[in-house]
């Protein structure tokens, strides 16, 4: 594997904590990175065989219902460390909600109001979860990322407050 993509790197980083199945990795991604980095189930299951084929993971124990554990290898740890030390490139926010809000002028006032009202509870829940994560953070790096998720959630709520709905 010539260069890790961010999804592969996220999976390798999570596997530093110990072996996990694909389903456990999907849940861990949502829990650890949900406030700032999304990965779909299909992305996880597409990356795992490629990482194993390239020697960055090895198969672990077979679990119930044919679930397969994956274990990071020494080569995987080296690849992850190398990825950490590379230039990250441009940082892009990919939000379907923000994209819709960018085009909200094409909606009726009623449609805009419905969009904002539908988005607000999720945004508020994300803010609450981010605050809890920030409070529970046990190292300065996790805390810094959790604080970012709080700020991002607050910014999203502010954006929702500024969208004209009349």
C-alpha cells in the first residue's frame, strides 16, 4: 500500500487499542470521530481486506455469525506512524446539511423552516455529546479534539439560527 487514506489511518489508529471486528470498528468510528470525521460502514468493510492484503492487518479470531476480528501488524503500526508524520493536505468539511443550507434560497420559507427545525434536535444532541466527551477527556490531545467538536457543534447551531425561515 503506497499511501494510507484517512479512512485506513482511522481504522489502524483504532486497532492500536486491540483487535476489533468490522462492526466494532464502525461503532468505534462513530463514537470517537463522529463529531468531526465520518466513515460509512461500506468504507470500513472496503478498507479492511485491502489493509490485510497489504500486510497492515492480520485476521484475528473468528467471532459469532462469521464476524472477523482484525489485528494491526507491526507494518500497520509503522504505516500509521508514517501517515501521522505526513502533510495532511486541505481540510474539508463534508456536511450534507450545510450543503443544503447553502442552497436554502431555492426553498420556500416553509421548506427552510422544516429543514432547520428537523436539523436542530440532532445538532443540539451532538453539542451535548461533545460537551460530555470534552469533560471526560483524559489526555490533552483527546481534550483538544473534543473541544473542537464542541465549537463545531455550537457553530452549526449558530448557522441554523441565522438561516432566514420567513
